[in-house]
């Protein structure tokens, strides 16, 4: 963990997690639980959609993506209040992706963060609609951002970054490649290309969206920051694949061994467990080498990268 103790790094992430949770609570739709004697035809009781949306977002989570936005902004001297909206939009998009990834037509998972997945808690149609609504809300938040300190051009840039990261040139493309790759032997280059889309694109956006809330930096600065983000995204997925082998269902909060059961291509399957661990270490070093070019103000991003490689769930 570098020169700082593990608990201090986790304390930093916990501060950002709590901040993201509070901001998410403000942006999510409210719902009224039916009270005794309530009119069953009341508009508040006609649909469980608002409840399902909240369930999908507030059922735990490390909030790594918002933390990356806040940590990047902190390194650039940005007031964190100005980052709540992009941070929330990223977590909403991430939550949508998990809801849809868990569906029977995708990974068909029963557990997420130790709780029933949305389609198990409610039903498949509600899960699809909850995911759709969370995705729409992510863009609505960015489009309606009234922060006068952020130019219209930069607000548009945030929307484009999120759209590119989540659509056919990002997360959705990665998921499509993942589904098409079941049972196939991919090369390391092919596996990393898939995960640069599936996992890495949204992590990259989590960092680069913060730069849109600050005065422009030079191209070299943005390039090193983006390259750090790309390597961190790969690192996150490699560690995910390793944990699917070495951890347990209770710790992971989702079924252990799910990737192997689905015959998915993974880093341990391709490189062996020790080879995957070494590859994670190499990617981590590459990520930090890019961060070193940015100066001393980005220690929190370094801490998060250290946390990612050592995380247990």
C-alpha cells in the first residue's frame, strides 16, 4: 500500500463512498410504502419501479467509480460539490449494467452484493425497466446540471464521455464480446480488448469526466491520466477474475466460480493463477508509472490503485 496504512486508504474510500451514497439518495426517485388502509389504486402504489431502482443502487457497493471521480477532482483542486452529479451519473450507469448483466438472458445470476438480484427480488420485467430507468436518469442528471462554473461545452463533453463509455463503443460492446466468447479460447490481446470495453471504459470515464469540471490541462496531462485509467480498468478486471477462483460466495457477495461454470475466458484460465497475479502486478506498475507523470497531487488515485490490486471482494 505504498507508504500509507491500509486502514487510512480504506478510510479515504469510505469518505467518498458515504458522499456518493448521500448524493445518490437525493437523486433517486422516492416511493411511498403502502400503509395500512391505503388506497391500493393510489398512484404511489401502482408500480414498484421507484422501489426497484433504489434497491439496485442502495444495496451496497464500494462506489469505486464515484471515488475515482472525487479523487481525480481532489487532485485537480476541484470543489467536490461540483463532482456529485458526474459521480452519481457514473454509479447509476454502473448499477444499470449490473442489473442487466444479472438477467437470465445474460449471466443469469441470483446474488449481487450478497442479496437477491433485481429480477429475483422483483421479476424480470421490473429488472429490465429499472435498469432502463437508471440509465436514463444518469443522462438526465448530466443534461440538467445547473452548475454555472462548468461550461455548456464541458457539460456536453461529460454526456459524450458517459455515452461512449456505456454504449456500442464501450460497456455494451464489451458485454456483447463476452457473451460471444463463451467456450472460446481468446488470446491475451483479445481478452484485454474485451475488458477495455466491458470494465475499463466506464472506469476511464470516471476519471476523465472529472477533468471536465476544471480548467483545461494540456494534452500530455490528459493522456497520462487516461492511460492510468485504462490500466486501472484492466487491473480491476484481472483481480475480479482471480477472486472468482480464490474467494468464496459470502465474501464476493455473488456466486464464486461463476465464470468457470459459464465457461468464460478469464485471466486465470489463460495464464494460470500465478500468471494472472503476475500480470496484475505488471499492469499495476504500468498504471502507477503514468500517475507518476502527474505530480504529487494525485496520491488518492495511487491509493485506490493499491486498494484495487489488494481487494478481497
